[in-house]
C-alpha cells in the first residue's frame, strides 16, 4: 500500500515538474535579474561600460537571452561599509543589472556567463555560474549576483597616438597607468 501511494506521488511530481499537468504548450514568463559585482567591491554599471550577460540552456548551449548590465554601481555605504545581513538586499532599483524575460515550459538548467567591464576591453574578465530556472518563479531583487575578480587597468601615458622619438637608438618612455579594483 505504501509503495502504491509513493508511485502516485512521484508521478504527480514528475508531471508538475515537466509541465505535463498544465496541458500541451503550457509555458510561463520567467524573469531573472543578473548583476555583475566586482570582487569585494561594487557593481559593474554604465560608467564602466557594463558587463555582457549571456544566458544559455546548459544542455544544448542555446542562447535564451543576452544583454549588457546598465545602471549605477550601487550604494557605497550599503555595499562597502554596513555589515551584510543574510537576506538583506545589497541593491536598489538603480543598481546596475540586466533583466532577462523568457517563456519556460519546464525547469531549465542554465549557464549564466558574465564578462566585463565592456568599456575597458583590456581588463575584461569572465565568470560563469549555473542554476535552475523554474517556470514562473522570478529571480528578482538582488537577483543572481555573479562576482568578477581582477583590476581595471587603463594606460594613461603614453597615449596610443603618441610617437616616441629615438635618440641614438634609445628612448626614454614614461609609463603611467590607472589601476583600480574592477
């Protein structure tokens, strides 16, 4: 008797998980907010050219959505000074992110790839995470936060268009760079 009930329960769970219980062609809008946070720092937003976000089905590699994060870098005090409390938001509606919307008919395992900062191509780093998306279950608020390590390096001098004069086959070239945590 216990095995019979267990089998029915598993059958119902399988039907619900695949959307079979909702009829053919059933799908629900599913939204996910993806944010690129720099290692132990703030979010990659418009000021740095944003971060490229690509969301793919993990099984086939098919692209479900892609775009660039936009918005501000976040509230410095909330992110960098105040103690973080589990469940408390680090972001607000102006914090940089990319929101993807798509129709899902079944739970879908996805790969989320984030590359940035796009405004500083010499400093682009990439991070990838995988997660399950459930039809109609939105990942909003702080969303899925992907951390990018590294530094943003910009050569200040010499500028690309500057020529360097040689004297006796030698040149003295002062080099200056701006190096900040990404």
